């Protein structure tokens, strides 16, 4: 679909369907012809039961995915785009369009209905404003996922891929590395989009782990501790956890010392293994300890 990489052709297509891009939905359509083929090739779609795309837009990535996957299920929120997509994907018999908000969907049910419960992959150019909730829903949803390949804001990509224990990491990094092995694949300049956003992007892939790399008593406790520790980044992990989770500071400091780290450690200095040990030591179970 080289025509969809031509800005003039894209504008004409939108005009023909009476469409204007919605800033509220984060609609920035890819016009760089090299990006989508690279994403589709890197997605692992050929090795899974199918691929789920989130936000197909005008169908540039969708068309590429259809060339390498036996089945593409594309979830689009904006109803206005469906007549356009039916035109641009008219020769793709293996594409199914689903209207809806991915954040409101039962993803386990969707996976069962569309892929028969078999391992599938996700490939998407995600709107920036839903990057974190979508990725967390996918990684933490217990889905039969093979991999997740997404384009996101470059700064977000670096944070997502940063391992716990380095300055760039955050609470989301703990969850990402617990569930998957992330890899930054390549950067995408802002000029690759119509209209161009104010920031550059990057494509990253999460290869789902067959088993977590650390042992935790409760997965929810690990994520709760990570979120609490990073809630106030400028403070020590003990202060942030105490304030965020209602834990007594001496209890948290004692737990930190017991796993072999200083009581004044900051969240960004804790490794995934140390987060796991800390969550096991604090023994959170839906409530806080005073």
C-alpha cells in the first residue's frame, strides 16, 4: 500500500471520506514507507496463531501484517474510519475489523474468540496517551501472548526497556521485566507521521517469558511495592513506600536491611531481584502494615 505513504494521497483519502484527524484520539498516521514493513517483519506474526493490532488508523500497518500473518484482528475505536479501512484493506481477506475501546474489552475473551486460545502476538502503533495502560493490560492479563511489538514515544520506549536498577527505570519497568524480555528495535523520526507529532518515536518488542525470572509470593504484591517505591522518586524508597502504602517507615527500613540493601536506597537503585525479595519480606496482601 505505497499510496498510503504519500501525504497527498492520504489527505485525498481522508477528504473523500469526509474525515479529519482527531487530536483527542492521538491520530498521527504513518507515512514513512519503511517503518510498517519492518514492524510487521519483527512482530513474530508469522510464528503465531494471528496478530492483534490496536488502532489500525488508515490501515498501513494492517496491510503489512496481513502479508505475513494468517489472521489479523484490528481493534479500532473511531467508527468513522471503518468505511475507509474497508477500502484500503479490500484485498486483505484475512483481516477482521472490530470496533471498540481496547481498554474496555475483555482481552481474554477476545483472544479466545479470535485466536482459539492459541498463542498470538500484538503489533500496533499506539496512541501516546494510552501507551502505559495498554501495555500493562497486555503484559499482566495472563493472555497466551507470544510477543508484543509496539511503536511508542521514544522517551517512553527507553523507560519501558530500562531494567530495574538503572536511573531510567520506573515502576512500569519492574512489571515489564517480570513478564517479558524487552528490546528497543529502532527509532522513528517525528517526520514519519501525518501530522508530525512533537516528539520522536521508537519501536520496541516484548518477548513474553515462559516463566518469571524471580520468585514472588504474590505477583500483585511485587507490582504494589514497585508502584509505591516509585510514587515519590525524589524520596528514598522507604519514605515513598511508607507514604504511598501506609507502611511504617521503620518496618520498611528493616525489610530493606534484611534483603541486603541500605535503608536509604532509592527505588531506581533496586534490581528486579531485590524488588521481589522486598515484596516477599513486606508480605502485602491487599492491605498495608502499620
